[in-house]
C-alpha cells in the first residue's frame, strides 16, 4: 500500500501525484495542512525530520524530497517508461531533476508563494522581483534546450514531470511564459501525455 | 576520456573529484576561473547553459549539476560500490542527494562564500546570520539521522560524498560542527574511506 502525504496546492506534491497517475499506481492521500503548521507535528517530523511535504510511504518504506520520490517511483514501477537505467539517459534525467531543484523551483515556487500567499504589505518587492528574474533566467536555460529537444531527456520522463510542476504555475507568480515559446510548446506536449492531470 | 571542468575552491567540484578518485577513474581537469567570470564564456556556456561548474565530459557526453554527476558516475562505474540500483537503497541515496541540494548546500555553501569571498563591508549581516541558522537546522536533520546510521544510505555511497563536501567547509562559513557530534563522527568515517582526498 502506498500513501502520499500531500497538499492540494503544493507543486512538489503535484509532481508525485502526476507520476503516480501516469504509472497507474494506486495510492491513498493524507492531506497535511501546511498553512496550519501540521508539518511540525511530532507524527509528521517522525516521517520527515526536514518537515516538508511530500512524503511517500511504500509498504513501510518512507521517502521524502519530491524529485527523489520521482526517481524512486521511476525505478520501482517503470524501468522503461518514464525512467531509464541506461547510463546516459539516466544521467540526463538526473541533471534536469537537479537543475529543477537548484535553479528552477527555488525561483518559481517562491515567487508563486509570495505572490499568492503573502499579503502585499508583507512582501519585499525587491526580493520578489529578484525571484522573478531568477525564474526568467532558469526558463531561458530550459527554453534553449527545448528548442531542439521535444522533452528534457530524450522521451517523456520524470525529468519533465519534475520541471513541469512549477513551470505550470509560473504565471501565478508573475512570471510570464510568453518570452519562452519552446517552453510553452513543451508544456502543451506534457499536457497531452496519457494519464496527465493538472495541478488543480 | 573523461574531462572535468573544475575549480580548486568549489565544493561542488570537490564532490566529483572525490568520487572519481574513489572509483579509480582517470580524468583530466580544466580549471574554469569563476572569479574572472570564465563560466560566462561562449565556449563554457555551450557546455553548460546554466553557467556553473562542475561539468563532466565523458567521451563526448556532457553532464552538469554536481549531484547528478555523482549519480551518473555511480551508475557508470560502480554498480555495487558507492551506488546501488536496489530500489530502496537507490531511493535513499537520491533522497539525501536532493536534501543536499535543496537544504544543506544552499545554506552552507552560501554562508561560506559570503564569509570567505565577500568583503565584510559588502556583506548583509542579517542575510549571513539567516544562512548560518539554516545551515544549523540542516545539520540538525543530518545529525539525527547519523545518530543511528553509520552512513546516509546504508553503506558509504555517493549520498555521503554529496552531503560531505559543504559540511567539510561549514566552519569556513562560521557554522561550527560542535553541536552536531554525530555529524562530526560521520565526517571522520568519510575521511577514513579508501581513496579519500580532502577538498584542498
């Protein structure tokens, strides 16, 4: 039995929901109300001492960090669909999943969080603009790659899922995709994959 | 032939040098002078559009993102030594490599950079203290895990290499390890592995 500790607004949780759906894996969801601080409860900290969602529990095996969960699910359920053990393809998948977490998500997820959930009077406008600019630089890197590649690592894979989540909500954070036409076309290709579900 | 685009002071490059040394893989180093902006040269941007070191080139296959390079090297050269394809161990390795990049490195690497390379009058003391505090929180998570585990993912692996690099330089950034005795003992175990080399 697979259980996902989830929140419906979290892009990081959405990655895992999308992968599970596309892999056809049944699971149950437990909503962790991060706006009420439930990630700091002793029960949750026992699962993830880093106090973040998502957490996946696969028959007692507990794993956290969204992009690591994608790699785990890929290996466990899909050797040859949205994951690959061929060294170069594997390396390329890992590269984009790490780029997602070092470069893309920190900018786009945080810009969205501030724009959607922090009251205007409590925001630092300089910080928000710096995040949006970092997001545009990261999208530029993605756009260059996607000009000549249909997907990030050969065929559609967890690398696309990992990077797509916060790109799909970029405009909620005040980052327009209109300057990144190859990224927009890639988003359309991701949305047309079998088993695709939107974030909400 | 393997080529590593490297800088001797970079913790991210050190991870790759350490892994290559422990795997016994021969390689040549090309120093990219990041203090002179050589990562912005057209030649380098053609290798890594994200303009960061390290970059590894393995017989024409170009890969970047330090922790992704560790996963690639693990799969390519060491199925059963410092890497594992067994799903749970693989998932655990990925979890800690992602934790390194989302939580540990952003705090410790940036605190070190500001402390070592930014002149005191140009630093934001509030930002620096916030980075140090984030580093201590991340070290606390690591410390809890290492109280009951010799290494991060079972036996010594690329997960340890990935997290060790900036832990080994934490004190250069003003973050003492003295409150994290299990982390200190783990550092000693990492340093006693065959093929270990220090950052400098």
